[in-house]
């Protein structure tokens, strides 16, 4: 694990992605999306023990950009991506704050960090837990499943409800803690 200190992460040294899936009678027409959060910052404070760690992250909900869409009846064009981004911004997230702050960090037997904390999303704050891997070279990776309805969000649907975004989306982080 990296040595104790305070480290900054953001788009310049990491990626924060959101992955969505689809369901419903018309699911074959829709796309599984990979969405890039282009404006975010995280602070990782490491102590001498994992329990001393503090993790914080904020993201600009207006900065989500569709990188790719897989599946679907047709390929996803630039106009489609722009339309999806606008829908996410105006109808799903509505410009709300996105913030996470850890409340507890424990080292797992396999070297992973089990993280618990509070996620603020869509005007609501709820506990969430996930695992991170912090490699000896400072690479930080992990993923968290976020069930939109837990935060009072209604997963997006179209085509009279026959094509729906899965309630659960996966948020992934892959970053490199800066060297001393």
C-alpha cells in the first residue's frame, strides 16, 4: 500500500465511469452504456493503518458523457449520445450534487479495502459499501453498485415503459495516486 499522506485523484490521473444495463420487452433495441464522469475530484488520506484512511469524492452531475453503447438495434451515434447526456442531466440527475465520504475503512484478508460511507445523490444521502484495491504502486481500483431507487430516483424508461435502464448501475474508479 502507498505510504501515509494525502493524495488527490481526478480526471488527470484517473477514470470514473458509470455502467448501465437495460431490461424490458424492448431491451434488444437499447444499449448498455459506458458513461465517463469528466469532472470529479477525490481525496485519499492514508494513515499508518487502513482504519485511519479517509476517502472523499465529489462529481459534477453535469459532466457525464456517453463513451459507448453496446448492444442495441442500431449503433449509437453522436446525436444519440448527446440526447442521452441531456436526458441524464435534465431528467435523471437534474443537476444534483454527487458526493461520497467514507465513515469506515477496513483491510480485508485478501488485501482489499472494505469501505463504508455516505453517498449523496439526487438530493438524498444513504449509506453505501464497496471494496477498493490499492496496489503497492499506488493504483487504486474499485467498483460500487448503486441502486437508483434507494436514492429516490426512478430509472429512466422509454417506449411506453418497454425499454428501461436497470435500477442498479455500476460506478468504477481506476486511478493512480501521485508519486511523492
